[in-house]
C-alpha cells in the first residue's frame, strides 16, 4: 500500500457515522429523531432517508388490494348477474 492509498482510505472511512449526519443537515433546519432508527431527520420529512420508513400512516401510500378479495368480488358479481339473467 503506498502513501496515496493510505490517504484515500482515511478520507473514505473514518468510522464515525455521526459526522455524516452533522454534514447532511444545516444548523438552521430543525431536526427530530426518526421513531424507527433514531437518526436525525428533517422535521417535515414524510419518510426517513436512512431507514426509509414512513413517519406517519397518513404519509404511507395505499397498499394494493389482496388478489383473493378482488377475485371474491368478481365471483359475487358473476353470481348476481347469473341469477338476474337466468
């Protein structure tokens, strides 16, 4: 390993994750701890940039309906149509 490799390695990983958080946010922007990973996030953030969890249920996108529920509704509609037509 030459001197350039040692300098480059020191620049990339100093083993302190808190320095990254301190550089990410300005002192003027209010931060709060994420309720899941406890790392600082912007006060108005909808989603944590670190653990990618949504902060509140209102911000979480709607999940798709389960396939069995959709299939059940389709079967019920077909039964009703068969009863009305037949």
